[in-house]
């Protein structure tokens, strides 16, 4: 089972590529067929498959097969959880620097 930190790292990894960010931007408009993504991104099938595997493994993107085609969409549930997680990571608690100086380096 993956640790929470590993799951978080996988989510950030999914966002750490220009093509994957472009794919997510395209999917914001709604479900898209793999062939549409290929046409717009001007990348090869194997490259798209690689990016979609990372996005799907992260949970941010869901896929469904219909006939010969695969359709992709953003997981609204996972996107909301991701936004909450990032928000909670960026909450800054005021720190009493004088207290930290006393504890730092054995002082």
C-alpha cells in the first residue's frame, strides 16, 4: 500500500510535465477522445499512452473505453481532493522565532 507521501508525490509528478498540463487543460473543457488529444498535441501514440498512464495512475484522470476508442476526463472527486491537499500544505502557521532560536543547534 502506498504511503500518503508517495500518493502526494505521484500527484505532483503527474503535473510536472508540460504535455500533461496541456492534456489537463484540454480535459477541462470536457471528455476527450484519445484521437483528439493526439491531433491537438502533435505527439505520437506511445507518447500519449505514457502521459495518460501517469495521469490515470495519479487518479486525476479517468478513462473509459467505447468500441476502439478511449475517452478521458478529469476526475472531479480527485481534483477536489488535490485542491484541498495543496491548500492544506500551504497554510502557514505563525512562528515564534525567539522560541525556535532557543531550540536550534542546542542553544
